[in-house]
C-alpha cells in the first residue's frame, strides 16, 4: 500500500502566490470600479435624482456621514501630547520592570506587490 504525505497534495508556493496576485489585481480593479460608481451615486444625490437611501435590485445604497474631526487649541494639543508621552513612558517602565506581560504572538500572511 502506497502512502502519501501532505506535501503531495499541496499546491507549489509559486502557484499559490500566482493565484493570490490574480486575486489582488482583481480586487484593485473592482475597488476602482466601485469607487467610480459611488461618485456617480453622489452626482445623482447632488442632482436630487435619488435621496440618501436608494433601493434597487435587492440592494440598498445609503449615503453615510463621517463626522469631521475637531481642531483644538494649541494648549489642548500640547497637553494631549504630554499626556501621551507620559503614558508611553509609564508603559515602557512597566515592560522594563516586568510588570507588563506580553501576549502570545498571532501569525498571519500579508500579500502585497513588490515595490519597484
């Protein structure tokens, strides 16, 4: 009886990366198309041909709003920066003194195009 190892059933790494590249390319293209279509929806909204919510073909598109960020006084910005530095120092001290405990690492794969 012949036994097979798991290696006999795995795709070669080059094939896996090739397939991942195809998927990434498709995602980039589809994201660009999606963004263009959203710009067209915004034009329809501005021209008042649709409202902030539109339902068609079993899909609901809604115009979302993200609140603008606050701009604070120079004093408040400096105070916030000082608090952040103080907190980072305290955290570093706890790490150095062994009071802080590090969680186990989590492993995952990233996929990106090689920079030219």
